[in-house]
C-alpha cells in the first residue's frame, strides 16, 4: 500500500500546484528576456555596449530553478536517519 501523506503535506503540495503555472510563466519570461539582451549585446545590435552582468546573472539564476529539487530529495533521505544522543552517567556522546 502507498503511504498516505499527512494533512499538512497535502496542503503544501496543493499550494505548490495551484500557482505552479504562473511561476513557470514568469521564469520563462525572464529567461527569454535575459537571453535576448545577451544575444543582442554580443551581436552588436545596441549602439553602446551594455554591461551583460545583470542579464547573465538573471539567466543563470533562473535556469538554476529548473534543476531537480535536490533539497527535497535530501530531506526525504534524512528523515529515516538521525542522530541519537545518549545521556548516561558517563560522558554524553553520539551513537
């Protein structure tokens, strides 16, 4: 049988799915704009050279949001493992 999610997890997943399309649309717009500015600058379309630092940083930052959710994967792996602290009469340590 599949594990059932807790109500808080279900609500969080639902909130993420509700506005997912809007976030994707904004990110795609930012990607398109930054690629257009960088391309136009490198092709010499602008009369003055434009500093490509800002559009390049937007491009890399926005593109990085499309990577797999590594934080969620690591969180799931860590749920099963933990640190057990033992407080005996002897020194406190980690087992």
